[in-house]
C-alpha cells in the first residue's frame, strides 16, 4: 500500500515540476500538459520497457489521471509565480527521492543484482526529467546540475543493503532514504555542490 502512496506523491511532484517548466518557457496549455505528463510517467515507462513489461501507466489509469489533473492545476495556479527555477528544483527533488525507492523496490522484486537495482532506480527517478528538459532544449539536470543522480545511486545502494541484510521495516527504510535523498538534493542546490568538472580554456 505504501508504494501506491509513494507513486501518487512522486507523480504529483514530477507533474508540478514539468508543468512549471512549461510555464517558464511560456508554453500553451497543451505544451504544459505534455511536459507535466511526460516527466510524471516517463521514468516508469522507460523502466518497464527495460524490464520487458507493459508500462503500468497503460494499465492503471489512476496514475495518468493524477498527472493530467495535477498538470492542469499547475497551469491554472502557476501563472503568478515569478521564480520558477527554485520551485521546479524543489518538486523535482521530491520526485527524485520517491521514484528512486519505487524503482529500487521493483528491481529487487525482479531479483536483479545490486547493479541492476541501482540502474533501474536511477532510470525510474531521472528519465522523466531528461525527457522534460530535452523537450525544451535544456541540458538535463542529470548532466549539469548540482549533485543529482549520485543521490539515486547512493539511495538505491543503501536500500538494497538494508533490505537484504537487516530486519528493519521496509517502510521505515524507504521513508528514511527518501528524506535523505530529498534533503541532500536541496542542500546540493542551496550550496551549489557539484561533482568534479573539467574546464578547458574558456569553454
């Protein structure tokens, strides 16, 4: 049951981030809806295709309806917002944290190795955002922003280790890691923390 709750929370958060990104670029209502829906369900679709299963969004209509409704409300209520970037990163951090855990759980249910769990968790959490950013011709967060996918990798690794090697409650583990990823991501944004970069000349 808690996974369904997390899925709804992540869908809402990502739909808001996608909708706000559309408003940032002054897209019309259809453009805003497309961005919101794609970021909300894109990661799950890519994940399920990799796992050779019909994407859940095509089976459970509730998720897509939530994405549509949330994005539409974002279009209506987000018109007065001035600083889109900060709010987008806030809701993106929520989606990132929640979908990392959902991806990791699904991968473990498929009996994947620890590498598979990390890969599927990261894809689930980041693929929708990549699609969103590419649609508006931005370099995706995962390639340039403050520490981003690293939190997915660490979170999935900890989740796998604790679930396999301890008797801790799964829900407790999940919520603790979600808080870790969410807070860590916001701190990375706040203090402009990045992975090492190589600068060549004035490029």
